[in-house]
């Protein structure tokens, strides 16, 4: 069976180059081929308006330079990784989403060329993370997280029926990196709950904590049995899930969350937790879709 490649969008930006570096390391860890993709609608326009004669459209020349530079950078970083390239006449987000139909993982930078200064996450990264049907990693964060120095992966544990693929992805990553997998389930006591409720009369917090722990057991049981060598640290913590995960991302090399993908739904499909992490996490973020 042919291995599906790891695909990274390249545009010549600093964030895009960081994504290339991260993608090379990931491809090497997983033994996957790497495909570098550059896309622009200007390719289509210039193809229709190309001058006659030997002159080449300037945007095509720029695209070729961007892709060639990225490929050379990838080969210098790890010459053992198999690298291929593509230049596509399409909107970048649409191109990556199409490529994602035959990818093991899509990788983008946190911002692209021409994005507004101060923007936390570029439009391409958000669109791809919120619509792709394969896992998507947005490469962002500080030097420690990008460099993988923490030797720790963080998994935000959602509900068992929508997080199975995220769990499997997280265990595969932890095994490939030989690092610790931190699995966190955040819980809260709703303000409207009454102490008159029979299950909450004595210790309302304990009730929610025990329920969160039981959900973790259910979520992790199969994956832990299948990956006995992965070091797992499971934690239940009171607080808003997005804040809990953003805070803990400062001590992680990658944070992983699941996302629902409803078949036939064409809009953005991303929850509040994933959206917050994509904008504020201190390390790369992987969104793993689960079709429901």
C-alpha cells in the first residue's frame, strides 16, 4: 500500500519556513514522504495573459523560487526524507484541502505572506484546520515548543464518540517521539446546579471530577492496550478547557485536539477550544477530524 505523504503549504514567509522545518522532522519520525505545495490564483490569471515570446510570467518565477528554496531547505535539514513539490493554480486553502484528500497530515504556518501584522492566525491556516478531512498541524509557538525540547505531547480529551481518531493520532505521535503523553480532561461545576440535586448534595465538585475520570478511562482504554510502551499521564482539572490547554501548551511540544466533521457540511467546523488553541497555543497544534 502506498504511503500517503505529509503535505506542507509553502509561501516563502518566515512562518511557512518554520512549517517546512517542522514537517521535515515529522516526516523523518514517521518515515513518510514530504510534498511541498505552493498555490496561487495568479498562476491562472497569468496563464491566460502570458506574453508571447521567451519571457516568463514573473509570478511563476517567484513560485518556482519559493518551492525550490523550500525543497533545498528540506533536503539540507534531513537528506533522508523523500521530497516532492507542486505548484497549483488555486486559492491556497482550496489547494491544501484538495491535497488533504490524499495526505496523512497537512501542515501550515501560522501566518502567510501579506497577512496583517498582529494577526494571530492566518486565514489559510484557520480554513484548512476547520475544514480538512485529514489531521492538520498549524506550526506556531515559541522556540522550545517548535524545537521539541519538552519531550511531552498534550492531548485535550474530548468526548469518546468524537475523539477516537485524535487519541490514536496522539499515541502514534508519542510512540514515534518516545515521549510522555499528557492527557487532560477539563471539567466544571455549572453555576445553575443546585445542591439539592441528589448526586451533588454532598460534594458537587467530586461528582464532576469522577465523571471526567471515568470518561478518560473509556477514551484511553483501547489505545493504552495497543501502545503499552507509551508513557501516559492522565489528569482531570477544573477550569475552562481552552484556558487549561493553552496554559499547559507552554510545557508541550505539540497539543492535539479532536474536531467534529459532519459529512456534507461545507462551512467551518471547529469548536471554541480548537479555535482558541490555534490562536494562542505556545506550541504547534494538531486538529484531528472525527466524522460523525
